[in-house]
């Protein structure tokens, strides 16, 4: 059965479906239709991105019923930029509340942050309170120092709280990263949006809710942050790929291409990559060398003198972003190759540096998402990630096709 599934036809996710991250197993445990990448019952970053905002008439689907009473925050702690807040307390101050569910390794979430910063800058003094609810996907995202670093790195000045037990996530019947819920000063749910996009619509609803609450915003200009623009050639891109076995069973097929990965959990195995004799499937990754499959990541299982061991995958996209971590906390280097050679300056993502040997590399010093590739045009390419370190741990790879970058 495994071999026949590994030989399944190429599976590429359409651009219209890759605008959000999906639901975590510990939060909901139910299947979600694919949007940033793939459908997955165990925490794939996925949801359907509607072309126009579609308020829900009832809470039978994800999210809340429009015009219903907004739920209270539940189980939030680790507040950043603020003392602990409550929905009722903010409403008592006649505030309009925008609740943003995010997690700091989700590239879809990261791409929304400039818009949130803009809205905070413009409307915080005119009745709007944004509350970023950080709902982690990976265990290391539960650690407060990591979240504080992410908030500082992205320049977020509005209140952020940790929802490590996913209690507020569940109270809002939420399934997706990112997800936004607008609460009017009367406590009603005015608007909600899952995924990226619809920034003009979201700001229009914010302004309407503020006006209805009696706040004066006539002198506050709309807009100010450009929307991302898709590559006009991007009809389909590669889905998100997960490294850990908790998320390695998707309704769109398996992420790991080699059958040995699935023989047992937490197993160390010597993998042999069949390339170039075999053509790589899209939407799967391949291993060379000694690796251990763990719950959340695929982990390099030996120190080597040369970076002979690698993870390889074929992709269709403009940008590639990789979630990496060091289990020991010691920094390490990943050598990045595209089509068998180093990246050029024009192809390099923001986290790429070039070493004394002319190699394109990532210096992994903290657990986060690293911007690895930013191609000037959409391409069908192969990427290899090599390292000599036993700390090399790959959690997820995400892809994009925005002309404005990742």
C-alpha cells in the first residue's frame, strides 16, 4: 500500500487555496480543506480562501455567527505589550476589538503583520484594540521567550497573549492561522476573515465599527500598506511540506517520499536518495544519509565532516521558507543548493548569507521560519538542504508566489 501511494500522481495545490494555515490537532482534530498547502487532519496549515468576505450566518462551520455575542478570552497568559485584557473590559471602554489568531512560524500569518501594524498605528487612538492571540503549532512556539522575540522582530506594538492550551481558539470555534474576528463596541461579531487577503474589506469593516461606536475617524486615511501581488504565472504552487510524523499523513498524499520513513516512529534510518535516476514527485521530500523521524520534525542523526546528507524536494514557486530549530540550542549551518548549485544573490531569501567558499547558507541560531529562496520569476526547481550538524531539524517548508516577496 505504501509503495502504491508513493507512486501516486503529482499533487499540486491551486493558488486560490494557499492563503491560510489550518487547524491544529490539539485544537479541533477535524479535517480542514486545503488553503496554504494541503488538507490534513493533524495540523496542516490549510483553509479555503474565499474570493470575497463571506460572513457566516451561523456557527455551524468554522468561526462565529455574525451578529452573535463575542466570546470572552479564555486561558490567555504571557501577555506582551499589555496587562491582561478581557473582551468585556475593552467593551466597557467602548473599544472595537480585532482578534488576530496567529503563530510566529506561519508565513501566511507573517505576511498579514504589516497590515495589522498599519491598523494599530492609525486606529489605536481612535477606538481600536488589536489583540494578537498566539496559538502555537509546534511545541517550541509555546515558549514565552520565543514569542517575545517574534513580537520584537516583527515590530508588533499591540497586545499579544499566548493561547498555549488553545482555549480561546476553541472558544472562537477557530480552525485557521491567520484568522481575524472583529468585535463591535456593542459586543457583537461584526466580521471575520480566514487567511490572507481582503485587507481593504477588513479595514472598511473596522472603520464602520468605529464609526458606529461614535469614534471620529474622518481624518484617518484608509490604506497605506500595499496588498501583496501574485505572480501572474502562478496557477499552482507546491503545497506546504511537514517533517514530523504527526503531520505526515495528508488527504493529498504523504509528505515523505521514502517508505522507510513510515516503518516506525522515532526511528533512525540510513536513507538513499534515488536521484537522478528517478524523477522527483512534487509535494514530497527525499532524504540522503542518516535521519530520525520525530513527532514534529525530521532530524539529522549524525555529525559528518562534509555536508553529504541532505533533504531534497522539487518545487514550483517563487519563494521558499523553512521552519528550522536546533534541539541542543547550539547554532549550525545549512548549505542551500538550487538545481545542484549555490543560490545567486538574485535568488537568495533574506536569511541567506554566502560563506568563504561561495556557498549559499543559513545560520540557524533560533527556532523560527527562515526565508531561503526568493526567485525573480516562478520556476520548477529542485532544492537541497545540507548540513553536517546533528542538530539539523526541519519542521516545515512553505512556498509562495508573491511578486513583492515573502
